[in-house]
């Protein structure tokens, strides 16, 4: 008798959560994670664009350094005895 009462109370508590409430919670969770995914994709796109811009700038500086600076003998210091 007592087990039947516990089972009926347990099934009643499960019945208190309607299918529509479960669907509503799932929709909210899906929308939340979809927004996070879209923000992550946007951030990744912006970082890739910034990285490409910095790579181009770095290549430009490397080319300018090669053009402007002739070779300089680094052995003309005090450590090498000015040989």
C-alpha cells in the first residue's frame, strides 16, 4: 500500500512538468548556444582578418629592412679586438 502511494506521488511529480515546458526550456538553451556559436564565429573571422593584415604588414617591414640596411660587419666591436 505504501509503495503504491510513493509511486503515485512520484508519477504525479513527473506529470507536473509538461511537455511544453520541456520544449520551452530546450528552445531557450538552443537559442543561447546558437548565439554563443555565432559570436564565436564572428570573433574567429575578425581575428583571422586582423592576422592577415598583420602578416602583410610584417612582410612589408621585412622587405623594407632588406632594402635599407646594407650588411654591416658585426666583428668590429670591443669583444673581438677590432681585428
